[in-house]
């Protein structure tokens, strides 16, 4: 069983997002390690993340709101690159991080790096898959043909037409990233009343796990979403809380614990 499948044995999963290079490269690696629920003596687990979206920074992150835009801009100013990011993923594996690490980034830097080289180096770094917001299913054949068994996680939104939703859901690999609201990433005051119906629309076409992101900012909201979905994705709130702390690693541990507890996690 691969790592992604294994993660979903304990649903709903908690999936934070954090960009490499923010507030600097060394700290970001420490933060992701702190979020990553390492195995402890006796097989116990701590902290809370079941899967992590590892952010690859880009100068024009069109799907992201101001919190993530600012964080990735700082990462770029500090000198983060695709190569350094992939080396950081490899470093996380050497530190004993065993949960799935999904590379979340935009297509242009991957193309500039060289598509075959990027996927080869991602595989060597032991990444588990990719999320590319600006690479629609209709244009993804070149990428997926090179990626092979490493899944390209597809995104669906409330505005996705039924025909497109069916096509994406039917061919989903890994899991489906369901955008809960229209617009860019960022916290919202409340969860949409239509979320349950939206998840049901997707599940009518697939047996793949459905994970919900965009707009989830508190453990209470995560609990609400976790009662409906197979996984809860938390990006802006994670970046804001940890990036704004004087002790980011400790903040990461506490953030993960609080969301894991809200989702009823016991390891």
C-alpha cells in the first residue's frame, strides 16, 4: 500500500500546507518536520498531520490569497528555488518523516526546471505526488505521462460543470482536492451550507477520497468539514499562525495538535 492510501486509513485526515523557504529555508524544513507526526517509541504518533502539502514558491501564485502570496514572496526573496525545495524534501525523509509529502506549486517553474528532470528529482527526493493549480486536466497529459505512478492530484470547485466534474472524479488518482468556495485561498468566517451537497456530487462519480480546502481557518471549522469529507486541507491559517510566531517550530506542533484533536485523532 502506498503512503497516500495508508494515510486515508485513519479518516478524516489533516493536511496542512506550508511553503519551503518561509520565513527561511532552514526554519521551513524544521516546521514541516514538526507538523509531520514522526513515529515515536512503541509506535505512537505525535502532533497531527497525516499528509503535508509542501509549497513550491512562484512569483505569480494566481490561486493564492494574500497570506500565502506574502509568504512565498519572502521565500523567493530569501533565495528559494525548485532545486533547493527538492533537496529539502529529501532532507525531510532523512530526518524520518514518513507521511506523504505532496508538492504544491505552479507549472511554469517546473517547465523552466525541465519537466523530466523535475519529476525525476521529485521521485529521488521521495515525494508522493503533485498539486498544480494552473494545470487543468485537459492540458496535463504531457505531465502525467512523465510522472507515471506519481499522482497529479486534480482540483474541483463549486463552479465545475457536472460533465467536467465527472471526468475528473472518474480518473482521480490519490485523492480529489475539492475547493470549498470560489475565489483564492484564505480563511473564511463560516463553512458553506452547500458543502455537503457539493461533496455528494463528487462522490457520485468516484471512490477516491475527497479532501476539502480553501477557507478552513479554525479547529472548529475543521471538525465541521471532517464530518463530511475524507480530509481537511488548511493552508492560509497554518502559514499565518506559524509565520507570525516567534517560535515557529513550537507553533507548528501546537497548530497540528489542535487540528488533529478537533478531528478526533488518536494514534
